[in-house]
C-alpha cells in the first residue's frame, strides 16, 4: 500500500470536476490554492473512512490537516497501518 498514491487518487475522486492532475502536484503544494475546499475535505474524510474501514477522531477534522498531500498522509498514518 502506498498511502501517498492512495491520497492522490482519493483527491482526484473528490475533485473529479477539477482540471488539477493530483498525480503531478508537489506533496507540499497547497491544496486550497488548487481549489480544494471544506466541502471537498468532508468528502475526502468520508471516502477515506470508507476505503480504510476507519473512523477518524473529531479532533482530526480541522482544515489544516488537509492543506497538503503530506499533511493528509501524516494524518492517515495514525489510522492506517501498512
């Protein structure tokens, strides 16, 4: 399992109308500057919970956790084991 690739794929799914190629952005590029918003973050959390069979803690549902691919990967490592 490659968590970074999984995150990029899930970002593509929740932002399917976006022209951004999430496979090519930098791991520290600001997702909010690329059009990712709070609605997308909620959809991302739902998708991640479904894909991994996890339930994320409410304290992890702050937008700053979802501003870069690296931050999302770091957060998901708390819940997902390789």
